[in-house]
């Protein structure tokens, strides 16, 4: 029998229309939306319709709602019963809810608090930092580009290792256009620019602020479904480990090489990417070694036979 892991993707730029139909039509999304509204004390849909796009608190909570609702649909409609779960970047929060380490409503409140803290921080601090996703750029070519940046005195950090040719790099925005030109010159492609930046050691002050202002208000319990850490591939099961994983996510890079090795070592053969995803289901690293099933809004809104 195939062993399955559910993977919750990171959050990319999106607009309400991209997922709004799923949130209003799907019974799975409506159920999670009602839980979110109860936890927040207001209508999340109203906030999404009237608020800004990108990474607002409402957008972050909406992404969480959709991701967990997609996992609900996956279990009911595809018949999957995952043995483990993974949350990539922002998807860690969906993994925490799915794992049972914290009730869904509490994860909604945690996400709202973290979003408020993060947005307040970046209004005044480190506004010049961005994280750039690059594809078709093997590690050796990226190393050459980064070495050139270092020689020119341009600071950078790698914030994500997704595949042998897919990486997330954090830098000062002043250096972004030159970096993108260098990536293009070596045959690569610059896909998405994240503002604000994420997963970099330079963000240690933000981590300290989140720890002081947010994480002290919440507690975590042991998981019912083990989580594979997106940072080092370790198995996370105790409540203290879950809290430590979320706390460290601000400063540690996402590393899919470590996740991949853990999936293989645990004998998992199939992964289901649950939530709005534009990257993970395309990774050659995963497609080569696992059966990859998508559970995104478009999948849930069309008929599909359960998996046998």
C-alpha cells in the first residue's frame, strides 16, 4: 500500500478572484471559513473583497483556510489518509493545524497575530530587503552569480533550496535588477519577487519580536500526524518542537533536499500538494521520485474519482 504525505505549499502573490470561487462554492472551504470567522470575530470574505492583495493578514488567513480545506477535500474525495505532513514556508501553519498540534481556530488567530507583527515590523525596519525566486538556475551557476555579487560588495542569503535549479535568494532591493540580469545571462529565469523578504538570518530582529509579542500567547500540543520540518527534514511531533519549528522559520531557509531525503527514508511514495500552488507540484525533484497529486481549487471544483 502506498504511503502518502500531504504537502502544504508556500504562499505566492494572489488576488481574491483566484480562489474566491472555491471559498464560496466548496462545502469544505465554507466549513473552514465559518471556523475562521468565529475565531476572528469578523467576516474574512468581506476583508478579502475590500482589502489589499499580496501578503495582508486577510490574504494569509485566506490562504490558510483554502489549504486546510483542500486537505479536507483530499481525504473525502480522493480517499487519501496521509501518514505525514509537510508545510513549505507559510504552509507550515496549515501543517500545524492539519497535524492536530493546535486547533484550526487557534492557528487562524496565530496567523492573524503573526501577520500584524510582521507587517508592522516591515513598515519601519528592513524595508529594503526582498527575496527573489529563480528557476532554470543550477546550483553551480547560482554560485557563480552570488560570488560575483560578493566581490562587488553586494550582500545576499539563500532563503530557499527547492530543486537543483530552483532557489530563493534574499538581497537588498538596490541589487535586485543587476541580480536578475546576471541570472538571465546564465540562462536562468527570475520568477517571483517577494516583498517582504523571508527565511533569512538577517531577519533575527523580526524573529525576536514575533517571539516576544506573539508566540508567548499560544501553546502547542503533540501532533496526531507527524510533521516533516521544511528546514532540516527532521520529524516534529512534540508541542515544543512544533513551536520551535515555527519560531525558527523566520531565519532558516526552506530546504527541499532535506524534505526529499526524509520522505524517501520513511518509505513514502506519494505526495499530495494541498492548496493553491504554483511551484511545488512542478519540482523535478519530487516528480522523479514520487507520485505527485494536486489538490488545488481547480481540482476540487471538477469531478474526480476517489483513489483506490
